[in-house]
């Protein structure tokens, strides 16, 4: 499953540079699928969603740091544990029960976003 940042976030920003998928953004910051990944142009994600990797997306949160579920792999393929949770001083990076994925699904997502890492 993806990780979510709870309302306990103190906006310290410790998590953002730790994410290997660039799935963490500061509140109010727009995002895209290509940033921090090898995705380019029109792409079909592992969940079947069709996106343009360069197209700017609206922020998921205006107030707190947030994690884009479609880009979060819980650091699978990179680290033994989610790095955002490991560095969070207030333990507000927790599993997102609304985005449950198996290890295989997380690794497939990682392989799609970072094929040269395989």
C-alpha cells in the first residue's frame, strides 16, 4: 500500500528528499508523474490509468506535505522500509488504507517508473 502523511505533520520537510520516486511534495506544490522517475509522454500506469507524465497535476494538499499514491512504492526496490517513515520526527508517515497494494504491485510500479534500475 502507499504511505500517507497524516494531519500530525509539522511540515519539517525531512521526508521529501528521502523519496526515491519523488512522490512527496510540499503543500500547494503541483506535481507530475515524470518528475523523479523515467516516465515520459503518454503512459499507462500499472493500475491501468492513462496519464501524460509531463502534465502538471493539482496539489493533493494545500496545507501539509503530501504523498502521491500513484508514485509511492513504499520504497520497494530501493530500501528495506519506507524512508519517509524512517526519518519522520513525529511518525506521521503511515500506511494508506485507501491505497492497498501487494509487494508485487509495488515492485511493478517501481519497475515502470525506473526501468533502468532493473
